C-alpha cells in the first residue's frame, strides 16, 4: 500500500497527462519549423537527429532540475520564434557559423540572468499587463480548438464534447478523457501520417563553432532578442500570473548555461516556455497548486524520451494531425485563458492598458523581426504612462476615474415648536 501511495504521489494522472500534453504541443506545433531551420543551415539526416537529441536533453534536464529545485512548475522550450528566424536567416550559412550564433545567443541569455537586469524589468511591470500579455499569447490556441472543428470536425468536436461531459463527471481527468477521445477519433478517421516514421537511435554530432561577425550580428543577436521578448518575457508572465514568485535570474542563467553546453550539438535556443508552461501551471495539472511542479517534472521526463529516440520521436509526433494538436491544446488552456482575462480586467486602473496589451499581443504583429509579445507589452506600458501625463490646469492622473463628489449635507431640521433656538 505504501508503494502504491508513493506511486500516486509521484505520478498523479492529471500531472502526467499535463506533462505529456506539454511535450505533444511543444514538439508537434513547431517541429517542422526546427527541421526547416536545420535544413537551411545545410544539416544532413544525422545532424537533424542530433538537433532533436540536444534540444530534448536540454529541455528534459532544465524542466526536471529547475522544477525540483524551486518546487515550481518551470517548463522550458526551444525558441519557436528563434527557429522561424533561423529558417530564413541561416540560408547559405555553414553549420559551424550557425553554431557560433547559437553560442552567442546562449551566452547573452546567461549574462542576462547573472546580472539580474531582466528580473528588474519584470518587477516594474504591473500584474494586469502581464496577465493580458499571457492571454494574448494563448488566444490563438483557445480559438484553435474551434478552427480545428472546421478542418476536422469528426476529431475536434468529439474531444470537446468528451471534455464537457468529463468536467461534470470526472473533472480531474477531463483533459485526459479529451485526449483519449481525440486519439480514438483520429484512428477511426485515418488521420495519422506515419509513412515517414522510422525507428532509429541517433548519435549526437559535434560541430566546432566558427565565429563570423556578420553571422553573429545578423543571426546571433536577433536570435537572442526574439528569444528574450518572444519566449522568456511571456514565460515569466505565465509563472507570475499563476502565483509563482520564483526568482527569474537563476532560471535564465541555467537555461543559458545548458544552452551554451549543447549548442555545438544543435541546441539553438533554450528558454522559459510560455504556451506549454500554462498547461502545467493550471488547475488541470493538479488540484493542489503546490504540487503542480510534478507536471513540469513529467514534461521533462517525456522530453528526455524525445532525446533518447531523437528523430524517431519527432517524426512520430509530427505524424499527428494538426487538428488533434490544436484541439487538445485549446482544451488544456481554457482555464488559464479565463484566469488571465479575469486578472487583466479586474483592476480598473489598468484596464485600458491591459486591453491594449491583449489586443496587440493577440494580433501576431511582427516589427523589426520582433514578435507581438514584446510590442503588446510596450503598447500597454505606453497606454498606462499616457494616462498618467499631467493635463494643463490639473495635476497628473494617478488613480483612474475621479471620485464621485460627496453628497451635500442635509439642511438642519427646524426646531420644534416651543423649543429654544440655537
């Protein structure tokens, strides 16, 4: 009985499910982008597999280590906007010079953590704005549940219906029931694409870095910027919006250090997760908030499985239909999106700035190669500051709407007949 109780404590079904969904969403949603980035640098099949090994190993080690160290659901991910940047920026760049750019970005992230400047910036941002930032980042996944119904109704709708029913009967296992229903529906409709899946054991390929200043400026520096603004910034917002006051600087320092060690093997960018982290920080991961770090630990275990099989796991996960990934991600994030919007709009003083942050982030705009998470937060901060500018003739507005005027005092009652006047 003690062994069974220990097993349930170490591997509660909701936490294991949340960890599995985290890896499914993290890999399937952007594995094709990673492969495109590797091929842009001229990577062959062995180097492609090495990239998956290095990324899986780095994510597994950081998820497990940081979550156990801080008893917080710290989920890491590879830089999806960074991979998109590399898919175009590495065309014609030799692999050795690409690795040099990876190292520069990793070292800059390490320095950001050691110096603590990024944590100071995050401390100065009001909580409603970070909540709005998170809601904007997650919006596309929430709507993805319903756009998936347009593309593959026979898969997405049964998942949603099963989730609603399970929320009533088995609320702790609602996401697991939805996932099982989606897998069954996909199998029945023949939606798996397993033609390219091959079982293989990859071997890490070491590439000595070559530092070319043109590649460092055109690839390495932008990779650092988009990773910090597009991943680490909303990643910190996820943790803080969920009530986890974990120190930011050590998280950045460790992800940067692990990234630097694994960069020669293809780890182009390791960072705090945003979208997938929300899966492990929500109530679906564990009813006890202090135990949700177990979900992040299991995410790390599954990432280590990705590293063990490398290209095989990547090919298998990409064999899942896109609608299944969108559907389960949207279902798993419903609670987080609702909580973020509640926090963002709950404070009237910051409501307008939060709405601007949410809309700009959700727009998906990209300027100067920097994603909407950065510009959304900047737009919200500018809106907040503009509302505090002094207006000629009166002082600065610091507290939102002016208080209602006090009611006029009622006139004193006339003295009763026969009583002395005052």
